[in-house]
């Protein structure tokens, strides 16, 4: 079983938003959840995927086609 298949629908949504450069507060607002819930989802995502950083999780999402290159190129990071 691939680790990606272990993610819940909400965790996948968080991962996609993370991969396009969104910060926790923006992810929370987009999904109508609290920042703490985003943090909990990220903890579970990292554990399930066997990664330890936002960058590794983003690379995992890209390598597994959860986010297209066009989605990546049209975004800007919140500063």
C-alpha cells in the first residue's frame, strides 16, 4: 500500500495547499478549519509519508502527481 493512500481526504487537501506554497493560516482559512487542526493534519501527513519537513512533503506531492506544474507556477507564497 502506498503511503499516499493512507491519507484522509482532508489530509490530502492540506497537502495540496502546502505543496502550492500556502502557509498554515491560509490553509486553515481555505479549508474552514483552525490553524491547530492544520498543524495536526501536517503531523499526521509527515508521519504517514515518512517525511520530516514541508519541503519533503511538497516534493512527495509533486512526485505523486497530487499537484501539477501549472498549479505550482501560478502561485505566490504568502510572506
